C-alpha cells in the first residue's frame, strides 16, 4: 500500500514538471518527462511494485540472491582457473616456457634509417632543457627523427 502511494506521488510530480516544461514551449522535453513519469503508475497497475515490495522484505528472497551470487562467483573462479591452465599448457607446448626478449639491436636499423635521411643527430641538449650535458649518443639518436619532423614543420 505504501509503495503504491509513493509511486503515484512520483508520477503526479513528474506530470506537474512536464506541464511546466510544456508551458515553457519545450514540448519534446515535456513529452519525454511525461513518458518517464507514467512508468511508476504502470508498474503499480501491473502488480510489479507489490511483488517487488514483498520480495525486498523477504529473508528467503535475500538468501536466494546470495545463492545466485555464490553461483556466479564459482563460475567466474572456474573460468579463471581454466584460462590460467590454458596459458600454462601453451607455454609448455611452445618450449622452455619463457618468453624470448627482443634483442637490443632490433631497433638499430630504424635508428640508422632516420639518420640516413639527412637529419643530423643532436649532440647537445637544447637551451633551457633539464637534460644533462653528458647524455649518451644513443639517446640523442633516438630523438633525431622527432627533431627532423619538428624542424620540417617550423616548430
């Protein structure tokens, strides 16, 4: 009885807000508010509110929700274990089980290619930068392509 009264009051308030919105010549918004405000009355008329109110205060229903939650947790746990076992099996089938790291010289051709285009590597840090003056040559080579692009665009 209380839930039905609350739903009716919410619907009445929503219809009032819709009327004020329509008075302000915002008809599309007023229709949308009207549609939302009719939902609680429709739920009361179908009996869904009564069923929901009786379910919300039932200890048996809450125990059922707990059982459903435990079931979901068990499904998630078994899925995680299956994935973990699948990854181990793939690693064992691949060989030693360790991932091979990328060799340090793998990016060297790309760095040489950038300097071959005519861009010269920066040998000293730019004025105002916080980089130490004794930076290694490899770190200056890393930024030579970026410097060439910035110079090309006049930055």
